[in-house]
C-alpha cells in the first residue's frame, strides 16, 4: 500500500520543486540581459538531455525485465537530479536581488 502512495508523493514533491524552478527562471528571464539569454539556452538544452537520460534509463530497465513501476522510478531519477540542481543553482542568486523599491 505504501509503495503506491510513495510514487505519488515523490511525483508531487518533484512537481512542487519544478514549479519553484520555473518561478525562479521566470524572474531571471524577466530581468533580461545576458544572464536571461544564458538561462534560456540552458533551459532548452537541458530538456533534450533530460529526455534522453530518462528514455535511456527506462529502456534499460524494461529491457532487463524490471517492472513498469521500477522503470518509471529510474526514468524520473535523472529528471529529479536536474530539477534539484537547477533549484540549488537558481536559489543561490536570490539573496543578491532586492525585492523592494530602492527609492523608498
């Protein structure tokens, strides 16, 4: 029973973390400049890499006779690692940017 809920909880946690990455990226892109351009390029490039890694992990798992549930977990692992790395990288820059009007 817990196995069933464990997968759902993991997917939900990944969704929340991905949403925070999206939010931080949108703030960075909205600020414009070279950092925004670089972030857009990183964002697009990593999508292809994440899909390829997930596909390879799932393919290898299924080809070796693992269950669909195991293949799904293995396919999500590289995606989860990338989301976590992005969250940590983008979180570091938040402290340097004030959220208030400097004229006040």
